[in-house]
C-alpha cells in the first residue's frame, strides 16, 4: 500500500472561485508573515521559531481588527501552510534545500485541505465553506473504494485550476521482463539506448519559442500596474504552460514505455547543472525532467534502475 496523487482539471463556479482565491491569498499572507517573523527572530535575537510558535501567532493574527478576513476562510489551509514552512526550514537546516522564499501573488497559489476540511461523497468533492461540489473533469477514475486523505487545489499563473487527490493505492506488479537497457542522455538526440535505438528531440519547440518571444516583447512594452500588462502577463504564462505540457507529455510517454518494456534500466547520471550550462540547447528538451525515470522505475514492483557517472552506449 502506497500513497499516490491523482491530478485533474476543474472549473469552479464564480462563488467558488472567489472563495478559493481568498483562501489562497490568506494562506500566502500567513506563510509570508510567519517566514518574516522567523527570519527576524533569528537575525535580531538568534532565536529559532518553530511551528508551535507560528501557530500561536496565527491565533493572535485572527484577533487583530485589520486581519479579520482570516476568519472567513477555512483554518486548515492556513495551518497546512505553516507546516509546509516548517518542512522547508527543516530541509534548509539539513542542507537539502535553500532558504525559504516569500510567495508571490502572480505565481498563482495553492491550498491544501485535510480530511477535516472536505467531504467525499458519491465521488464528489465538497470543500469547506462550499455548498456545491467541484466540477471536476475526471480524465481517469480513482481506484475503487479509494478514500482521499488530502486534497490540494492549485491555481497556475496562467489561470488554470487543478485539484490533486491523494489516496492509498496498491500498485500491481508489471509482468517480469528479461530485457535490460542503458540510457545515454545526448545533445543531438534526446537519448540513445543500448539497443541501438536513438530517440530524436521533440519537434515544435522552435515555433513555441518564437511565440513566447513575441509575447514577452509585448509584455515589456506595457505599463507596469496597468490592466493591459496583466493581460500580456497571462499570455506569456499560457505560452510557458504550452511548452511545459508538450515537454512533459513527450517525456511521460517515453519513460513509461521504457519502464514497461525493461526489467533493468541503467541511466547516465551526469552533473545536470554543469552539463546544461555547457550545452544550452538541451534546455528545450527538459533535461532535468528525464530524471523522472527514477520515479517511474519504482512503479514496477521488482524492477531496478541503476545510475552511472558516465554511461557509453
């Protein structure tokens, strides 16, 4: 039994959109205030502030007259934001991540709801303070008898609403295969396999890059703070999303095929940052996304994925 997230598009009603945007704004405000308080406590008094202290701060903020709007949304996403901040600091002090950054409004937003803040009934999702269920586009069905443990609602910078439903699933083992393959990450081609097959770089990005450049030039000419600049920024974000979707779709199909066909996969593991700086052209292919082979290899029960500093195919 393992946990797996299923991601879907959904289309909120005007009332739901107002409430969700308000919830995300409050979660962002609480996160940034807590981050500022922890940073100030350390630089001024060399004191470490943890999750319990920030939770007490949140209770006090809700009592302030100018922050009464925090009481109009569910408290669960606010508390979850503080827990994520605690995790970010834990990873920072352990050397696994950089210092946490402040969240920005134009990056979109997200809100995480635990079981206390949503209701799952007849395969419909009812969020806290929402009378109507979310209009979700079920592109694939959840496993039978699945009970969501956490639901995350996200608004992307281009205005796309998505919902991620975390459930417990049993991953069935794929049929055993005697095939083994080595994967060499290339430049002129996307990857070269030890079987002799060479997979070319995905096409179409040149036109998308030209479209992106045109949109960015239009954005640069708009007055800051104007409504036209906001519209131009959305156009740039939508082109970025198109590129990301096309890149991820290609890589998902490729890595899924490799995992299903092979029992053992050996992957070249070069220094991604230095390799990318040396060969800028690979940025169009999403070089770092190819590490997804690691995650996909784990979905094959009994499969293996090896990593080599230098793999010659």
